[in-house]
């Protein structure tokens, strides 16, 4: 699996650390309540097919990226900087 | 047909032409009292105990492929109860106890082999952790022995004890844990359930639920609509998809785990051994292949195959621990799709839709759980009451903060 980092170019997935679903970017307000925090921390869409995830280019530029991928074919479509992508 | 030494002799004399199919291949009936989705270990065991322990009559197991070819047929078959936390400990002890008589229970040799599970430690701190785990196990009447380096060396001389980075200090041994034959577990439960009248329906994929008035009435399948009084979901890595069909989300993400087997060798690895400092564990199958595995690939996946970086990591860890491995040739590697729950522990509970029950989140440890989970899930479905030993596996524990995080890694699906 290779990921095209928008800053470094195409790199081996070993350079990256995967955090999980891009949902991690949609942090609720501290007082958003139990349901919102449960959903944020635990519940997942868990799609079979296209998904969006948060990856960290740990052994590269150190950027957080939102990677669009397919969980069935393992194809990687696109990686954009997390600060541009939003949840 | 009951299996016995006499039958083997008799059938051999008849050229082995008298063996019968082990279960029927019925067409789905229009309606069942209980429909179980998923013909892996958990689904088959649940159907069996529903019929046997609770006298439920009209039961179907719907399997999208063939029975037992999911994770059940792909796992590395370690059966142990080396769990420490309340909630987990009592459940895995309960399940291990059932393994001991399972062949008799099913009249089918599941080849349970209590060869001893050795968990290595590599520092004083890790010794303390394993001592504590061992004490927790002994406290619930499981067996656990803390082995020092010299004792361990007598049992397994071939490890690299003096590795400069991770020397081996000793191990926690669970002497009556071990392995079993995965396929035999599928076939044994399938045959036993079939004999109690359970319809095992293969090549029948559930594609949706008929829900009316907040209650499940039916499942939609590739072989038509089937009415159901109750539905039990036991689909391992696919729980998220089934939940999606029923309109709710789960604290679960699907991940791929790989495993490997070498060519057949003479008996050399007598135990199950797990490395305390790298992602690697190993045992030897009855055919002689060294069966080993490691950790998740780490990214969400529904592909029954992983990627090379994890292969490399597992091989490196194996070579570090057991340099003699380098002489063996790997025959095959494969992957299975598992439900990783947010705390690494399973869920046996009612689903948010009335009449749907959920058995999910077994992560990479659900083979050992098959008998215990079958008993627990059957009880919940039949009576509405959880089995005491599985009562902590609630779906709402995430919301209420009662996580069962055995590894203490936090609520991250890919970190357990
Ligand atoms: C490589 C690997 C190694 C492992 N090693 C161990 C180990 O050493 N010890 C241990 O305890 N555990 C281990 N596990 C975990 C264990 O295999 C699983 O937790 C357990 O098998 C899951 O339960 P199951 O047997 O019911 O799953 P499965 O056998 O996967 O059964 C689920 C079934 O549901 C079916 N299904 C899915 N969707 C649908 C649908 N829509 N309609 C109808 N049917 C459907 C699938 O086809 C499948 O047959 C390992 C797993 C893997 C992948
Ligand atoms: Zn980069």
C-alpha cells in the first residue's frame, strides 16, 4: 500500500501511522453530552468500500492527512492535509 | 450415526463407503422462531445450545458462504483464559472449562490439545504484570504457573534467551490451555445442531431486516424473505454491515489479521508460545506445520488479505525470538476480517431494535470463546437474561464508561 502525501509525494505505507476514521477530526464541544461523545469516541460507520481516515506521516513530513481509501480493494484514492479536509 | 472406534473399524471394512453426510441441506422455511445470522463458531454454537439447553424448536442458521470458512477456519486456534480484568476473566474461564469436555458433548473429536500456553516476559516490570495476571487466574480457579528462566529453559530450550535487546526473563504458563482443530469445531457443532433439528442454510446471505413497529419481523436474504421471531447476529468481521442494515451503529471497526504456516516438520514446538516484546506467537499443528501470527495490519479492512509490512514484522519478531525458524519454509499466509471493538472486548447483548440480539466484537480472540459464547448468547436469546459469566459484555458499557480494556491501550479500535 502506497500513499501519495501531498507534501512528500508517493510513500510506502510503513512511513505512516493510522489513527482511524476521519471522524476523529469532528471533536464535539466539551458540553455536547454523553451521546455525542459516545458516538465520537466509539461508534463507527465502518464501511465496506470507500472510507476516509486520519493518517500521520510520522516518518516523513509529520503532517496529519485525511486519506480516502477503499477497505475492500485496499486502493488509496487521495490524501489531503487534515487542516484542509475537515471531518 | 454416532462416532466410535467400532464405527471406524466397521466403515473401514466396508471401504469407507458407508459414512453419511454430516448435516442436511434444507431449503429455508418461511418462518423460524430464531434466525441466527452467520455460520461460524459463534452462530453454530448458539444454535446448538438454543436447541439443547433451551428446547427452542424452529431454528435456522443462515450463512452467506459455506459453514466455517470465515474466521473460524482461518484462525490460529489458541484456546486460553489468560485474561485479568473482571468481566473478561470469568467468561474465558467458563469457556475454557467447556472446551475440556467438548468432544464428548458433541460426539465429535475437536482435538482439544491442552499442551500449555507460554507467555514470555522480558523485564522485571513485565514479570510483575504477569505475576498479577497469574494471581488473578488462580483466584478464579484457573491454573497458572510463573516460570523462571531456568525452568522455562528446560521446557523450551530453543529460544534466544540472551537476546541483547529483549532477553527472556521467564514466562507465565497456563498448563491446561492449548489449541483445538478449528474445522472440527465447525463440523462438530454443525452436526450436533443439525441432529437437534436446526436448519443450517448455506449460501444464504442476509441483505436486510424487516422491521415494523420497532420490532424485527423478518430477514431479507438472497434466498427470499424469512420471517423470524428473534434474530441473533453472529457475523464476526461483518457486524458493522448488519448493524447498518438494521439502522444502528456499533463501537466496532473491521480490521484484517494475518497468519502463516510453514511446511510440515517433525514435532519441535510442543506448546503455544507468545513473545512478550514483539507481535508474534506460535504453535505446531498436528500435521507438523508451524502456525504463527502477529498483530493487526492496523488500518480498517474488509479484505481477507493483508499487506507485506506486517508480514515482514511478524517474520522479524519470530526470527528474533526463535532463530531456528529461519530454516523453515513458509507455505501459506492468509488473513481474516475481524470486529475490533473500541475496548478490545466483545459484546453479547440486545441490539437497539427489539428482537435483534448481538454477538460481536470478538477481535482476534473469539475462537477460544466459541463454547462459552454459544451458551451465553443462547441463554440471552431464549430467556432475555444474560449469563452471569458474560453479563459484563453490554453494548452500553462504552457510553457509560465501563470499558473492559484488557491491554490498557484506550478506546482506539485498532490498538488492542
Ligand atoms: C488470522 C486469525 C487468527 C486468529 N487466531 C485466534 C486464536 O488463536 N485464538 C482465538 O481465540 N481467536 C483467534 N482469532 C479470532 C477468531 O477466529 C474469531 O474471533 C472468531 O472465529 C469469530 O467468530 P466466528 O467463528 O463466529 O466467525 P466466522 O467464522 O467469521 O463466522 C461469521 C460468519 O458470518 C457469515 N456472514 C457474514 N455476513 C453475513 C450475512 N450478511 N449473511 C449471512 N452470513 C454472513 C460469514 O460468512 C462467516 O462465515 C483469529 C482470527 C484470525 C483472522
Ligand atoms: Zn509527508
